[in-house]
C-alpha cells in the first residue's frame, strides 16, 4: 500500500538548542522520504537556528525554509499550510523529538479512525537537569497539575479528545473550517481544534504514538509561561466571541477568585477566614497526595508548592485577561 504524501510544518524561533534533534528524529522516521516535505517556518531567529537548518537543506532537498515576519505561532502555521502539498499536514513543535514510527502511525491511525486530527502521548523532559526541572516536569505531568490534559498525563486506550500535541490533520480540515486565527498569540491551536469539533470534526489520541517534549524549567520561565497561558485562555473571547479552551483551563481562575474573595470577606467575618483555611488545607492535602504518587521522595516535599504556584500564576493571567476584557467592554458603552 502506497503512503500518502505528507507535509510537516515546524514553526520555530531561536531554537538552536533543539532544532537539530527535532529534525534528526523526523529523518529517522520510517516514513518514505520521497512522500514527505518539511517546512521550517522561522520567526526571524537571531541565534544560529538558520545556519543549523541550512546544513540540513544542503543534504535533504525536501527540507525547506519559510519566513514568518509576524514571529507568532498561528502565522507560522498558516504560512506552512499555504505552502504545503500534503494530503496530511503535521504541525509540530521544534522543542520535541518524535519516535521512529510517529509519522507512519499518525497516518495509519488517521485513516483507520477517519480522524480529522490525531496525536499521541507526550513525555515531558527538562531542558536543564536539576531539582527545579524535576519539580516542573512532575507538576506538568500530573493530573492535579494540568487536569485532564490526556496527551500529557497519558492514556492506555484510544480516545476522542479536545486537542493533541503535534497534530496530524487531514488537509481538507483547513478547506472546511479555515486556518489558524492570527489574532491569538497563544491558544490558537485550542481555538482551531474547538472550531473543528464544533463543525463535527473528530480528534483522537492514540497511546502508541509518542513524542518527547523539552520544557523550559527555570523558575522565571515557569511562572511567565503559566501566566501567559492563563491570559490567553480567556483573552481570545475578544476575537472569537467564545472561550476556546476547555473547563480545566478555567479552574485556576475560579480558584484564585475564590481565595481572593474569601480573604477579603475574612476582614468582616471570621467565618470566611475559616472557610479559606479549610479550602487551603483541602488543596494542600490533595497536592500532597498527588506529590506522593509521583514516587519521587526528593521532590515530593516541595511539589505541593509548585502546584500552588502553577495554579496561581495561571489563574492570575486569566484574571488580568478578564479585567482587560471588562475594561474594553466598559469603554464601548462610554
């Protein structure tokens, strides 16, 4: 059976540390190279990313570079889609490595399941070795940390989901529902997948499709990234008139609002202070339980506080987005 022609799109910017291992993993895949094209869509990198990519382009004619002056993910994805010729279009991260059967399994399972988008399980590893890196990875791989984000927490069965990492899309998806929304600096992938599902599309996660993602694990990057993700979980309503993410993405906002409200009310009645204390005791009890479940004695003591920082920074980002939306709405009625 002949393999369909595929297009692989890699949005990237300043990825000198990871672009080579990403490309190597794709080149080691078992898919027929004559039926493939790879587009690196570069967001005006200032490091040695392009010189590394150039060395691959001289050896492999199916690797090509496209420029992304806007420097944001949805623009990169759209540039790649418009240039592509594949029957299946992969939109993947440069920060990752892909198992040797990643491409062939995505295509085969997509055909078998008649999926509009398909992906697998993402193993998270630290960019930098160290104690903080272990803590961040544990938090991002835990159901308590990221909720029912199945591609992060894992699954033993094929299941329909709301989104996947490194998705393999049917080309006809973009003809049917359009491209990525370039107003959304972040969460544009969630919005497109929600739009896909609202139009009857099916997204599947298949456990034997695997990739490894190298996450940034400095304390500053951890907090900044969570704040940004929280902000863009809410702010897209300005552009699309609905929240594109799932309920799990809103929980940190509700958590933050609950804690803040009870703290304020505690100045008027001790009862609210006791309720606040009870919620915090319950939260940290559950956090300790999930920390112990990691079976990592070294990190279990500190992991509850990393969970707390993860949820608070994400919730704060969502709260700031909510304030900006309300201020915009208020000005409309002036």
